[in-house]
C-alpha cells in the first residue's frame, strides 16, 4: 500500500514543511559546506600557482604534467572563462580541453602535433587574459609574498566554487540525507555493510543496509547496465524470496529544477520493473522544494516517496 503517493490531500502541507526543513538546513549548514570546499580549492589553486611559478611560467609542459589544472587556470583570467568559451576563443579541439579537465590526462589518440599546437595556444590565451588586478605582482615584476599568493588563491577558489555552488550544496545535502537514514536504521538494530562486506543487492542479509549500491537491469537487446541506488535496505523480517527496499535520496533548493529531473526516476523504475517485476520496491526520500506537479508526475509513474521530515514513515514500508 502506498505511503504518500495516494494521499494528495496531504501534499500541500508536506510541501510547506519540506521547504521549511530544507531552508533551515541551508541557513545553518550550507555556508560551512561551501567554506570547507573553498578551503580545499584554495590549496589546489596554490599548487597550480606553484607549478606555474605564480603564472610567470605558463607553458605547455606544465599542462602536460598536470592537465587538470586547466580548470583552475580558466579562473585566473578577466573575465573567468567557461570551458566552451575557452574552446571557442582559442579555437582548440573540444576533446583536448574536456579530457584534460574531466579525465586528468591528454587525449591518447590526438596527434602529438595537434596537442602541442593547442596547448601552446591555450597558454598564450590565458597569459594574455590574466586578471592582473588579482595577480598584481605580474604588473610590478616582482616576487609575491605568501600573503599575496594566499589572497589571490582565495579569490580564484571563490570563482571555482561559485561555478559549481549548486553541486557543492547538493552533495552536502545528499550526504546529510544518507546520514539521517543511517541513524534511523541503526537505532532500530540494522547493520550497515561497507567495503569488503558488501554483497550483491539481492543477496543482502535481513537487517542490513548499504549505500550507493549498483543494481543491474536489462535493456532492450539483452544489454545489461548498472543503476546506482543511494540506499538499499533489506528488512529485518524479510522472506528468502524478498527483494530489498531501494531508496533514492532527492533534495532541491528551488521548484524549477525538480521538474527537469523527474524523468530520471521514471526511467529507473521502468527499467527495474521490466527486469525484476512489478513488486520491486523503489521509493524517493525527499527534502526541499518538490511541488504538487512533481509529486503528481511521480505518483502517476507508480513511484512512492518518504518525506525526510517524516522519516518514521519508513516503517510503513516494512523496514
């Protein structure tokens, strides 16, 4: 029997409480999550400055030795350069830039002559656009002090974090949501399996749970892929043939993006049911801005949910 998807008369009040719950968390904890990430980013910027002799030796060999610092170097310019803007201005291969930043390496199949040419072009462009209001020692042609380097690194780190502020907050919120589930389950005698103790999702022992476990599903044509599930819980009183409860943690800081993401859950439940049958239990664990439009869509897809502000509803699912 559904817990929330069949009770639209409760949705309005639950939405209001969920928004309040998220906002209270954001005001208290999000600034610290951002500051922690910024502190880590500051150290990474300092390392990049050290590798480039404080931007006085920005040459292709530096990018070859550490391709990932290109992401940092895009933030030392005025204005800071988005990835696609750098590719367009420099006229370099998109594959080169994306591989350097995402895979931390040079594209193995790109001809060496093209790599050398594009790296030289990138270095020349960034050198030309360096924000000299931040790196004033370049104007004075002198060696910067440690204080000046730290100050400049903090500014660049702010730019880096500003470009990915939403993922920083979303990751912190997801971590907190999973911690809430863990605390709730352990208070009821459940045991978390991690590392070498982890087993296949359908071979878990009763009274155990695990986070970020892969569940294989069959696609058209017989191809198999893994679906990552945030929390997998095997009820303590489960039967030998019973499958675990699958929980997807979702949070949102505004109403706009939730409707863009709702099709992801619909696709997951469709793939899970086509592989394991209609009895598979897949629910959402919601906190934040999820409006009636989102809830109605999920309910129509046969997806139920648990509100974080009413986490005890997990017990209604046999947990």
